[in-house]
């Protein structure tokens, strides 16, 4: 049941017109958060905005392509003008390989579109939002990531590469953000029944999907600060025992776990 625990805070969600992005926006609005909605299709954003307004939340919808920094910079300006400083950025907008084919058969244009949306898009959003967070010495970033970031997949090489790179980006900026009390997390919802995921051939016969409402609840908890101790780390909602993960946060940091690392082959490996 909504508690209004996020009243007075502002979120900016990309890809907010449909799928997980829409559900996250509505879930945050139900907790009293003002929501900036960013996407490429005006009508779907307006539909999300109307649903958020039913919870009494303030909101603004901005049409923009996350791969264009000029458009992102203007979107951030509009959201902060209308709603106030951004407390939470959710990088949700994403694309996936259109066909399950090896890289030598991939459509080069579409392959790069996936990488641009999934990596350049979050970078543009970070570049637009982080200066304000750093100056205010507060803020949280949630990157919607995927288990594909952790394992090779020759049929979804653009998606897997971009998600792995996004996780590495979070790792690279985590220390510098910690000095300014800004938290970044990469959270994977697992396989949930969105149009994008359900359209992937590998999930054609999927019977048991992950829960979108649970992903929303986890994101609300992230906005409250429940996972701040896991700053810079990867969380897999579909598999993790979150209470146990939070309880092990100190050990996870000390062992440099939940990050992408090259594993040495032994103590004499030069990269060890």
C-alpha cells in the first residue's frame, strides 16, 4: 500500500511511455513523488502522465531522444523548471537486437542504434543530471540493466555489449560520485513481460515471468535509500534475496563483488 514516503522528491524516468518505465513512473507517483517523464512518443507519455495524476502527483512529459544530448539537456531544464531539482534519475529507455543472429549477420545500423540507446542514452542523462546532484550533494541514479551484462550472448551481441558497458560505466563513476553523496545502482528486473522482452524469440515459450510490480517496489525502496550501501553494484531483482544482499553490503564492497572484473588465472597472472 502506498505510504507517501517520497513526497517532496522529484524523479526523471526515461522510456516512461510504456513498459517498465510507465509502471515505475506510476509507482513512484503513488508514493508522492513528482515525476518527469521522458520518451520519444508524446501520446504514450501523456497517457502515463494522466495515470500519475490520478495519484495526485505533479508531473511533466517531455518528448526527447536520449541519444541526442541537446534534447536531453533541454528535457532536464524543463523538468527542473516545472518540478524542482531531480532527486532520482532512472535510465530505463532501451532497445534490443531485432533478430537473433551472430554479429557477422547483424544489421550494422540497428546494432549501433541498440548500443547508442542503451549506453549513449544513459551517459547523456548522467551528463545532464549529475552536475545538479553533485552541487546539491544528494541524489540517486538507477540504471535498468540486465543479466545479459554478465554473460556472453552471441545472438544478442548489441544488447549484451551495451548492458555490460553500462555496468562498467557505473563502476567507473561510483567512487567519484560517492565523494559527493550521490548513489548509482544497476538493477536488473529479470525477464518481465514487456513488449520488448516478450518479442524476443528466446522468450517465445516463456511461461513464468518476473514480476513488474515487484520491480516497482524495489525501485521505490531504492528511492528511499534502502540500497545505498550497495552503491556502484549490480542487483538482480529476479534472483537476489535483497535482505541478504543488503546485509552483506560491507563484505560485497570489501571483496569488490557485484562489479565486472577480469578474473586472473592464478597468483602469477600479471593482471592479478
